[in-house]
C-alpha cells in the first residue's frame, strides 16, 4: 500500500513522540503538529483502517509492525538528511525543514548513495543501520 506524505508524517510523529513520551495519544499529536483535533482524528482513523496503528480503549496509539517500518524509514531519512545538510553549513532549523520536504520523495538509490557518502565522511550517524 502506498501512503501519502501526510500519513508518513503522522507515523513519523507517532514514533518521535513514543520515544520522547513513552505513550502517545491523539492530543499529543495535535500539540506536536499544531493540526486540529478533527484532522488528527480523521488521520488516526485512516491509519487504523490501513493497519498502520492500533488504538486501545484509553486512546493510546501503537504503531503496528507495518506502521513501525514506515515510521522508522522516514525518521531515519529525516535524521540523516538533517545531519548531512548541517555539515554543508545549513542551519539546524532549515536543515530539518528541508529534510522534511524531501524525505518522502527521495529515491532509494539516491538515499542509499547519500547514506554511503555520509558513512565515509561523518562520525556517529543517526539511524545508521
């Protein structure tokens, strides 16, 4: 199943919040993204229906294996691209914003080449696998 960029962003946000907070609810996503409660609610329903998340009776969100794979891929790209851009002299804020813009559209080939280049030239890569 092909996910739209916004769905990938939600999954990435859930992963980041889970790492920071331990547990994630829709309100945490609202607070993190600034999106409206109804928008987040609709997105969570779609992600549940597509099998990317589960939500328990208390409203806690968990990534499924499928959702976790997508979130990890996007988050790894985001972290590596941000770091890579910063080594070029780009500010952290701009590097992160630009990484967010291209992390979804970059081909696997191009990302793999950037990753290999970064492994040869950078220490302590985020998300290195």
